[in-house]
């Protein structure tokens, strides 16, 4: 089959032939129609993940056909019995297991969910990993309620946008931050109330002048700015952390304990959360934001776009048949 | 009445005459037999609290007699309807309301709980604020279960010791840190499994060699060492923060989100938690650790002992009749 092959950290990916996977017991071969990029794919090509195996096929997000059924793939395997955290056997599709940046991918039969009918192949491929992480962050960790005020930092990323979209569908008032005025403008078209540019030195003052007392803040930056997030929370509110692009997070213990604030780390989610997320997306007819569609043969440009943080929404691959 | 009077930030406290309070509707005058010091009392004398009013009487913890009944006082008033966080009207006895470092204190009648019969006056006075904060931290925030492994940092402080004692009574395995080898020795006599000296540069390595995968960590330090606490937690575990003596806390977002760890700020507790704590202490016959007993007239030496962090347990005042 044709695939986007990863040969070594730091090297360009190569589009070419790759051995067809052979299904074992309980496994199925999905004929992919679209796949989507995640930061983890970029981090792996930069050698930032342990246990890298090459040559291999990256990609956690995919949508395609199995036996004529239109499916999306749950990228997580082996979560285990405790919904609070994944077992040691948990792994995400696309390193070390070959992933979705190929014409076909091998998965357990129980990793398939029906593609929501209102989504194109590209939109469906944009959903799994970001939707799962966002769903667990908002509903399991933050226990989001209708009418609450939510802040999502770094809008533009796939998880951040999906978080904003799920929160809006749940009846929340959503605010955002971004480092780009253009992304803030685009976010407003999705129904977001407003936002500020975190590159402004006084962004937190600007935001406080517009909205206070956030019930839920969803962050993937960390860094020194994290201390401001604690101050932007209402008493009893919470911050959910699913990433840390700016490094070590800092906060004032006093601001946390006087105001009874919680910080929850989250990543991916359970099989139940995956199915609940797909059902929620279908019920509310949520359409993931697709930033751009690349052909697999143009994979290196897609990876570069994500590495530069230029995207607004998911970077998707159309898979040649 | 006689009282330990606070006249101005930075000035020595004065033991002397102070106007007797006059009860209004729903208020009662408790004849105090003992009171106990908290860090907040010391911080207030250093001018570190807002809205300081002088002259005044400090003190949040007290035990005494009302109408022949032996009582301890719930130091918090006006928590409000939401158990998740206190209302804006919440206040703690002893600034701005006159507190327990006096022969008599005025409180609402509904602030009284029966003194657990197994406790002396000094032990009973040592219980309220520390017991309440520790109870909410362990049972409401961390949802501690029997058999879990708990780490309490800075053992020696009143809340830390009470946290360790409540956790032991709940069937947990308890570990501690301290800056003093002597305090570590004394802690072991309480039933604690072990501990390490946080002044050792490699304390977290020492601790990891002894015990791993803490279910619950209760911290009042913050600072750079906080990042180690996140690494010491088991996946899905939590850190409860009730103080921040070492200033800004830092942590790695990656260590938080990969391992699904939560951080909860907590301070004081609801009326229900106060009663539940008193019942738990009575049922398990827990005896708060009393570091030392001072007479009220020797108040400045008691404050200095706490300011220097010399204590192991609560610093208590015996009240002259």
C-alpha cells in the first residue's frame, strides 16, 4: 500500500510503498479515506517520544470504510478498568503501532465507531483524538454545566477548537486566547463571545475587563502565564490541563487554596468517553474545523504547518484510493 | 476581662484588660479554658492580612464552657449554601471579629460543638481550625480511602499533624517530610511509616526509594519542590494544597496530564465538615498533638515559637479563670 513513511528522527517523511498489514484475530483492516495530524505526530518526528521504532507509519486520527461501513477509529487501546487513569498497557495508534497516514490501517474491531452522518471524510478524520481529549476535559474533569463561563487558551489548535465547540454545544459562554488576531477573528465566527491576544503583556487585564469568574479554564500552555489562569477562575472553579507548550507552569498556592480552585491533568479518554463524544457530536451536529487538506504525498508540508503553529483547526490528509 | 491585646502590626502583644463583649440576639459568651495559635494569628501581627483593626483580640481556636456545657468553637462563620467554596461573607474568628485569646469570646450559638470527652481543654482547643482544614483536605477533596498511601509535607505544623492523624485513623499508610530530624523521629511515634528531611538536596530520591505511587499528597509549602510532588503521585492521584510557605509553586504540565493527576486548593471547611470532623475525632479517639502550653500573659513567646517554626503540634494557651 501507499503510506507516508517515517524513517528517522529529523529526516523528511517519505511517501511510498509500505507493507500491507495482515489482520490477526479480532483485528480489521480499515480502508482509510482521510487522516488528521496531531502534535504528537510532529513531536515523534522530532525524536521527542520514547520507544521510537522505524520505519513506521504515524497518525492517530482516521476515518474510512470497513466492510462498506463508514467508520472513525478510536485511537486509544488498552485503557483498562479504572476510568480515572489509563493502564500501563494503554497506547495510542501511530507509534509504536502503525497509524493512519496510509491507505490501510490495522485496528481491533472494537476500535470502530460509526462516522457521524453529517461529517465529510475530512471532517470525520479531524474528530477522534481532539474530540476525545476535549470531551474528557470538559465533561468528566470539569463537569461542565450549561450556562457556565469557559476560557480556552491557544485557540487554533485542534483540541482547543474542539473544546470550544463542545462547550458551546453544551450551552456554555466561551472565551478564548490566541497569539494571532486573525485566529481570534475566526474564533468569533464559531459563536465564541470574545477573546484576547496572549502576546499582549496585559492580556489578563484585558480579559478581566471583559469577563470575570470563569467556571472552567482549559489550557495547553502552562508556563508563567498559568498563574494568571488561577486568578481568572471563580472560587470553586477549575483549570483542566492537557498540554504544556510553554513549559513549567507556575501558580500562587494562596490563590489556589483561598479560592478552593482545582487543577486537573487530562489526556485522551476511556472507550465510554469516546463513544459519548461521538454521540454528542452527532446529536449536536458539531463540525470539526478543518484548517487545510493535504495529499499524503505532500506530508512534509503538513507537518511543517503544524510545527509552525499556523493552523486554525485540524490539518487533514486526503488518502489516495 | 483579661485578654492578649493586639495593638498594631509589628508591636508586642499586651496582656491586660479588654472590654467584655455583650451578646446580641443568637449570640453566646463562651468562658474559655484554652485557646490555640495558628499561622494566621502570626501573619496578622506581621500586618500580612487585609482589613486589620486594632486594638483587637486574635485567636481562632478555643474550647470552654457555655451554660455548664463543655464546648469547642467552629471558627468559621457564613460559609453559605455551596459546599464547593465559601461565600463572600465567610469569616474566621479572630480578626476582624475578636477571637479566643481572652477569658471570654462572643460567638453565634450555632458555632458550638460538644467537646470530645477524651480530650483535655488544651487538646480540645488544638482541634478546630487544623482539624477542619485537614478533614476537608483528606475526605472531601482527596476522597481518601482506607489502605491508600498518603504523603504529608512539613510535619510539625498543626494542620499537617492533624492530617497525618486523621489519615492514620482512616486506615491510610502515612509518610511525611520535615526540615528537622527530631520532628521526623517524633512523627514516627504517632504511627507514621517513615519520612525524609526536605533539606536534603535529594529528598525526593530518598523518598522514592522508600515508597512510590502516593494516592494523596497534602502540601502547605508550594515552591519549586512542588514539581517533585507531582512526580511522586500515582497516576490518577491528587495533591491537596492548603498553604504556600515557600511561595510560587511550579510543576510540569506533562507530568500532570499524562498521569491524570489533580491539584486541589482547600482552606477551612463547611459547618457539616466541622461536625463530621468532631464526630470522627471522638469516634477514633484522636488526640491532637500539643507542642507546648503557654499562659496568655506569655503570649509573645508563643507567637515567636510559631514564627520560628520550632513547634511539633499545636501551641496552646491556658486561659486564666
